[in-house]
C-alpha cells in the first residue's frame, strides 16, 4: 500500500499556485491523484466518467475512418486516453497551457503519462488553447490551415464559469465560429462542463454549428454514499458536405 498522502509537486503559475498530490482513499483502497489551483480542486482521478464520455460521445457522432483530433486541456489525461482508445484516430494534439501538467505526464508522475507519451499518435502542445482557437490557424505551427475531425475541450468549469476572465470570449458566438471554422465538414465540437445542461448555451451552439445537444453524464459519488452526480458534455456538429 502506498503512503497515505504525498505532495508530488508545487508550481507557481500565472493562474495561481498549482499543486499535484496523491492520497490514499481508504474507503475504496485506491490511490487518488488530484490537481489543485490555489484552494480549488481542478480534477481528481476519482471522477473521470464525464471526461472519458467527452471523447466517446463525440466519436459516436463522427463518420469516417481516419480522425485528426485536438483536445484542449491535458489535465490527468483521461479524455486523451479515451481518444486514443479509438483505432480510427490517426493523430491527437493535446493543447495545455500549464507547462507543469505536461511535465508531470512526460516524467511519469501521473499514471497515464507513460501511456500517452508513448503513443506515436499523441503530441503535447504547450500553449493557450483559447488564443490558438481565436487565431483560427490550427493548433501547432506546422499545422497552419489544418482542419480537424473533432475538437474537444475540458478546461473551464462551465461555459459561464471560467478559470480566467479572458476565456469568456471563446464561449460567445464569435469565439465558437472560430472553432467551427477549423473543423472539417461533419466535424464535432465537444465541451465538458461541471454543471447541469444549459439550454441557452445549446441554442448558441446550434446557431453556430447547425446542430447541438447537451448530454448529462451521471455517476455515483463514492464520497457521498454513492449519491448521483451530474456533469454535462455538449456536442455540436458542422454540416456534412452535400
């Protein structure tokens, strides 16, 4: 059994103090990895159902056999791993703003790090996803002008609850149109949210992409006697070629 608690790393960042820690959850007999920003929990390996659903629901709506995918936000890596589980994926670019998070994966401090780093289809790109999306030229320099089959985002808490104030422009119509512009016909935009579905945001997505829906993802919370928790995956699709 591992030690009951360890702070694996601590970094000052432009967004605040970033901490990676591992603790033993005795009630479940598992190690839990957590990332905190200041006093706020960003993510936990104890709750990954909706992060994985973000990829799986998106691919269920995609047609074709060869997918180029972008994931905004690396985190603990569960969305990226779910992407790579699909054999139709040819390439994955994971855009992460915080250098420390990329380094934790590359150095093997996080359980999924070796798996993601060792997959030749997967590439970590350091950068501000929102700034790159606003530029509309692709997400790595040598991909200028490239269009993608799916762009999946798990960075902010919700479309109206952001880690940084400047992120808010992304969720308005103009920002969403930039994302739609780098998707191929029939491409999917997916967004994770910690909140329940927001029908006003679904309508905004539909006005930009053509079709959109919100999928509630429910799962038992083992820390609350199995009480059901609800998060949301938003999915929007560009029109296919006629």
